[in-house]
């Protein structure tokens, strides 16, 4: 399992001089990640034993705090409180309870899941459908399953065979993980697996088989167990909970070997988050880290207006220029967005986890000097075909936010939180942003909705 930086910078490189829109994306890998603390333990399994509370094996749950035997994707979204650091993820994740050789039951500290993909240019991904449930592993397993279940010992790495000697990595500190790679090819019909029905299988050489044609992001879930111990642990002797059996009229707990490791996933990502993960991250491809939004919007309309009446010949960019010495060369960019949805369960006045940002790919195309561009709020009563320098929408005179940028073409995130929250409270459904340059006469370029890297208004929620 590879670990990546949570906030990798995606730089848009320019070949030879400073062309306005000739660049190549340099991805660090198509993926996203989320980390969810342990939530609770129940003898419930909403996938394999729905509605049968207390009748399943003991499971440790992560993510959605309301998960129980009656959970569905609908109930997860209706009760969205989560232990995950991304507030767009209301999913339920669970694994069987674990006990050590001496009988000590160890609760996991957290699970970190990497949503990943390979060869997306040839085999692009589809987003997780609402209601999707997936299983990984074999609760009757007796041997290693490389590529499906792996074991990790801090300081020793990963292995498909559990470590017989996992020592502390620091005085009094020991950690081991169980890593589970879920199947990534869905049959396109059955949202829910059954005891004899597989609704998903694994790709072969990145290609999905005919009966399971829908390629999904691969869910790589790492369940971390942390011990305050100076004594090594034999992971191979650990046991995992199995379904109880009736003996002499009583329900009796059962435990299996470490090879019975398995996991469950019930999709609770918001629809827009799931779409963003595939369309803006995996299929792009790029490493989005934790920057998967709860909601987002691309421009409904956009335009560059020039004081000299000139027309921008490149539809993939918007141009901005301020010039106090030559005001006849000024250029202003206008962008109209739908206001991204604010979650109904969050107090817009007090919530600190969610933040509105404007994401752009932009840069100075005149020289390598850094400079400011400024953002203003405008009226929404305009369409690109009706804009001219003499017929521009009325805008605020106060700057709502500003962006300091040089010639490097990178994703830039501008905080527009106070502005957008007020729009939500005013029950606005749209918002217009005007982008103006400084007085230096330098020309700035912003990738437009016609480009591969369009401007996006994003509501992201990251909890440390």
C-alpha cells in the first residue's frame, strides 16, 4: 500500500516561454483518501443480516455513527454524523471484532481508506451509485489472499502473511493494520450482495469482465490497531469474530483465524462528492487527497469583457488585466455559478468544519512576477452574449477576496466562505463573481469551463 501526501500540489507546466493555455498535467496518482475513527461495536450486519439486530458477529464500525442492523444508504444520509475527517463521507465501514492470543479484545483506533485507480485512460471509472454495498474478504478464509487482504506491522511494512513477531516501533508503542482491497467491478444491476450473489468482482489487468462491466474506484481500507505495549504481538495468532451459533438453546460467540479478515462498505458519500471523486480526481487523473467536496458547481456562464472591444479567441481561458496607465487595455472576467448546497443538518452560523472555496487554475502570462487579482460580487442578470464593456453587470465596490499568484499554473483555492454563506442565508441560488487584475498591466489567465480544469465553487468539510 502506498501512502501519499494529503494535499499534493498539482502544477500545470508550461513549455517554452509563457503560452496562455499550452500545458500538461502532472498527476501524482489518481486517488482520494478519508480517515475515520472507531465509532462503536454492535453484533449487527446491515448487509448480510439486515433488520436482525444482535444476531450477527461482533463488528467494529467506522464512519457513520448511526450505523446498525437497519441501516441503508438513505438512513446514512438522513443521519449524517460521522467520525470521518471528510464531512462529505457519511458512509458506513465495518470489520469483525479482533482479539489477541491471550483473549484481549482490541478495538481499532481508526481506519484510513484510499480510493484509488489505475489505467483510467483506457478504463475510466464510474462513480459509486447511491445505495451501493460491497464486501471484501472471506469469513471462512484459511489461507493468505494476496492483493485482497494484507497485514501491516509498523516498522516492517505489509505482507499477505500475518507477522508472527510485530514489535513496538517506539517505547511502549505498537501498531498493526489489516488492509482490505474491495472488488472494483460492479455488475451494474445489484446494489446489494447476497449470501450467494456477488454484485462485484476484481478487475483483471485493470479490465472488468463482461458480467461486471462497471469500473469503480478501488476501496483500500486500512484498519489500524494501536497498543500501549513493550511486548511484541503475534498477529498470526489473533482471532476475528464470527457469526454466533445456537448451542443448547443459547447463542454462543465464535471466533476464527486472522485469515477470516473481511470488511463491509455501505455508500454514504453525497452524490456530488462521489461524482467529483471520479470525474475530477480519478479520471483526470490526479491525487485529490482529502479535497473531495460535499457539494460543488461549475460555471453556468462565463465571459471576458475587454475595454477595447477585443474578442478572446481561446474559449479555454478567461483573461484578466488591470492597467492604470492604459485603462483602454483592461479586461475583466465574469463567472456565474449555482450556489453549492449547504447541508441541512449543519448550522450555517456556527459550523467551522465546512468552508466554501473557489478553485481555479490561473497564472500570470506576461512574466514571472507575482501579483494580485481581485474578486467582486455582481448582479446575476446577465448572459455572455449580451455583455460588453458598456453593458456590464453592476458589482460591489469592495473586494470580497483576492488571490496572489505568479506564472506557475496550479490549482488555486480562494476562500469565499463568508460571501457564500451570506448568499445561502439570503436564499440565493446563483452568484456572479467578477475577477479584476491589479494596476500593473500584467495579463492573467484563468482556465475556463471549456478547459479540462474549469473553475469550481466547492464546499469542503475537513475535520482534523
